C-alpha cells in the first residue's frame, strides 16, 4: 500500500512559487538579478523556481529564506501549519 504524503509535491511547489512571485520580479522588492547577487543562485534558476516547476534543493531553499526573510519562509511553510520568525544574531 502506497503512503500519500501529508503535503503533496504540487501543493509545496505552488506555495514556493507563489511566495517567490510576491517578492521577486519586475515591480517587486527584488529583481531576479538582485536575488542572484544575494544568494549566488543564477537568475535563470530562480526564474525556474518561480514558475517553471523547478524545485530548489535544500541549499537554495535555505538561501532564499535567509535573503527573503521570515514572511517568505512563513508563506512557504503555511501548508504545514507553521511559520517562521527572525532570530537575533549574537
């Protein structure tokens, strides 16, 4: 018997795409090139995360979370009923 994941791949991917589209692109806080500079992830790859169905690996996802902040992270985590908050660095 095949076990179905609690959060589907499609729902997780849609959550990430929506969160990126809210923050990155023309007229948004970040351009794809500015996000490339901040994360080290090529702009072309970032565009693929935002609408071409590509899924980032853990390094890329954590880099996006670090740059885009807790509101982005919370939007991505929303399907599993969790949110993020910033921590103070020592």
